[in-house]
C-alpha cells in the first residue's frame, strides 16, 4: 500500500462499483466540491448529483453519481450512491438525448411539468456527459 | 384391483403432472440464479448504510429526527411480503403464520400493507384491514420499486396512520434454507453494535442535513433488500417444492408400473389356465 493511500469504495444498491486504494478524492458535496486526502478527519456528508474525481496510481479517473452520501473514517472513504458509473461505462449518446429531452421539457414549461424531476434529470445527464469527457 | 386400463390412465396423468412440475422447477432455478445474484450484490450497500447509520446514531445521541421519534402506539402497520403465486412449499404459509402471531400478540389495531397476492387474499378473506396493497411486483424487483414502497410507508408513518411499522419478509440463505423474519422499520432504531466507537464527525452541511438524506435512504434500502431477499427465497422455495414433487411423481409412476405389470401377468396366467383347462375338457 502506498504511503498516503485512502481505502476507497463506491457502493450502489445494485453492486459494489469500485473498491481499492486511491491517492485523493474530490466529491460533489452538499456545499460544493470537496477534496479528501489521506488522514482526513472523520466526515459525513450528503452528496449531490455530479462528478466524483479520484486519483488512482497517479492517474485521474472520473465517475458520475446521482446523489448519496460519503463517509470518511480511519482513512477509509465510502461513497454510498443511488447510481454510479465509471467513465468507461457511460452511454454518452443516451445521456446526450436525455439532456436534450430534459432541456426541451424545461423550456416548454407545460402546466403539468414536474419541474424538480426534469431538473434532476438534466443534472444527471450533464454530470454523465462531464464524467465521460 | 384396478383394471389395467385405469392404471395406464393414472400413469399417463401423473406423467403429465411431472412434466409440469419439472418445467416449473427449471424456470424457478433460472429465476433463482438471477435473484440470488441481485441479493448478494445488493447486500454490501445495505450493510454499509446500516453501518454508517449505527455509527452516526452512536455519536449523535441527543439528536432526534422525525423518522426516529418514538410515539405512543395507536396503530401498528405490518408490511407482509408474500408471493403472487402459490406452489412454493411453505414460503407463503410461513409469512402468513408469522403475521397471525403478530396480530394475535398485540392489543393495538393493526393495518396490513400487503405485498403479493397470496398474503392479501388470505387476510382479506379473514376481514383484516388491508391499508395498501402491492400486487405484481415481478420477478426482479428494482430499486425504484423498493423506493416507492418505502416512500409510501414513510408517508403513512409521518401522517400518523401508523405509529410503528414492521416488515415481515423471508431472509434468503440458500436455495434450501430461508428464514421468515420480522424487522422494525419505523421508527428507525439503529442497531447498537458492540464495537461502535463514538467518532467526532464533521457534518456537511449539518447534522440534520445528513440525517435527512441518510434516514430515508436507510428505509429505502431496507425495504429494497427485504424485497430482494423475499423474491430469492420464493424462487428457492418453489424450486425445492417442485423438485420434490417431481421426485414423488417418479416414485408413484414406479409403483404404478409394478402394479400394472402384476395385473398383466395375472391376466396372462388366467388366460393360459383357461386355455389349458379348455383343452383338457376336449380330451
């Protein structure tokens, strides 16, 4: 194990996405992006829809998550997310069409529009596209 | 003794039943494999959520969230997870029996949230209040389904329809063994592990903010996990039941074959002795 490694795990209800040692981590926390290095103080935070960036073996890697929370304790960071996709698993064209669909719905502003839901869909799509880039 | 024609007819009918049970067994086995995979792969998540919640609750003793608040119990809600179909051994019966125990054991009024046709039909016939029902969950419950059910339960709890909600499900161990279980869902009572250390956490945005995300998510996962466990158990129970039904059919067919042969033998013997005695009479 590297000297400054953090044990990192991303778990969704469907399965464990990643489990391994990483050097650093940036997550979309409730109050904005937040970085975690080794020996971080114990922390619990809610996560927003967005992109998680982490460095593993010196290489930066990205992942799209849609909400959840992060717990850091004893050099162990656990992300519990509703969904999480690593950059190589993202279907960009699907995200793109989801983005367009959500944008269209938001711009039309129908009376029966579920504003919150459409906005969430848009956010998810944007974060997927960002993570895949 | 039954005539040869009757025996042949019975063998034929048992053979066709055996074909059906065999097919059902194979279908259940295939579904079980998938259900088992999703149970196993979703366990880490629910364990982690429980973990985090337990540690958080241990270090925030003075804090109370609406979903954790203990109220005077005026009405108890029971969520019973049964299958939509029968022919699965004791799977449905176990949950139903446990539910009856719970109802008999409390002096408070009870409302049922019936998931699965079997449990609903049983308790409806007996005139027990069914507050909500969820039929046709399908063979592979999704997280969305679990989430919707959980949301509904949280609404029922916070609106005061129920002051306590228990969930009755079947925990999956293996295709052969499963355990009916009761779990108190609401109010949320984090399990008090022995080695939980009190940790001074930094909360972002705040303790309440974290709890607001964590608690509903805990309820959702617990419900989802219970759905998965129950489905896997149902397929397992059906597979075992159908497998033994097929074995029994083989046994009965063997026995009937023996009787058939004996009857045939007896008929031949009679015929021979008739011929012989007929010939003897001519001499």
